[in-house]
C-alpha cells in the first residue's frame, strides 16, 4: 500500500504562520488551497444559468471544475510564494506549466499575483518577514519539534555583492527550512509511531513493515489478509501523530505492487 500526506507543506506553513484564511481552507472548505489561491489572485468569472458569477461566490469544488488552468497555475504560485520567488522566477515557473498556445504570464502580472496573494494570506506574508527577522537576530530557525537549522549567513552585514547573495540565500532558507523541516518531522514521527504499533501487534518484520519513504509518501508491505486493517491503522497514525492548527490528511490505496497502489 502507498499513502501520502495531502499538501503537507502548505498545511504546515498555514500552521506556522497562524494564517486564519489558509487554515479555514483546510478546516472548513475542503482543503483545496490551489482553487482558493486561484480565485483570490485573479478576478475569475463565469456564467451559470445566464448569470455572471464570480469564483469567490462558488464552492471550491466548482472552482476546481470550472477554472482548471488557473488552478494549475495557482500550484506554481503557492509553491513560489512560500519559497520566496520573485516576480521573474514566478512568471517563469507559471509559464513552464502552461500548454502550447496559452498566453504567457508577464513579470508585471506575476508581481500583481504576489501582491494579491499577500493581501489574501496576510499572516503568511507576516510569517516570512518574522522568519527573516528571527534568523537575522539569532542565526538559526527551528522546526515544530525544535530542531535547529543554523544559518550564520543570515546575520551578515553585507559588504559586497557575494555577501549580499549569501545573506539573501540564508533568508530564503529561513522560511523553507521551517516548512520543509517541520513536514519532515511530521513524517518521521508518524513512521516511528507506525513501527511501534506494528511491534505492539506482533507484526513488525513478520506480517507488516514500512519498506520505503520518499518525501510525503510512505510504502508499507503486509500480509494480504490484514491489508485493510493495516491501511486503516497507518492512515490514522499519519493523520493523528502530530496536532496542527489544521487537519492533516493522508490518502492512498492498496495494491499488489507500488505501481498498482499508486
């Protein structure tokens, strides 16, 4: 069986930033951050029963269905802003995902998208600024379990171009080290708890065991007659080993091979 965390880095980011608008996407509105971003950064409209309707007035599942290309671009936006792309890099990233013949996004449009995102998710923008300030004063940042990522270059008072580059890189790392590092903490704690549960049940290395982990995805092999039970145990542990301000969701499937379970 293969299970993975749904949008775990964005959920962790919303938790760290304490951004209520983003937390509400996960806790109240079905967890589709990409659709929420799409309708937040663009003025999306459509016609329903002959009436013009703004995407902000539609449920997120309808936004996903009716504005699929904008939602696709919103994936690049969410990734890019959390990891501090500038307007040029964001425009390039969005354009790489576009199909042939689609209108490219300009640097100016990307700058407006960033501004709209920060207006919608104000506390994400505040969290980024706070992270820069903390790293600059202390030379490190922490994950949700307290693990430190030392960033001495964040404390630089740059005297030349090379030092400016080093400081800028450290500032970007100040944010993504917390988000990616905390997501890794969630996975590590879940894996530890799954192993403990399998040992408690007498299954470990006999009837069930973790065989692979890549980023937010976990592969578990077990005897076929307990597959359903193992799946439910693993899913429950993945979703409940760490408590965030928003729900953690694990999704997956059972199959006779990794390919089939995917």
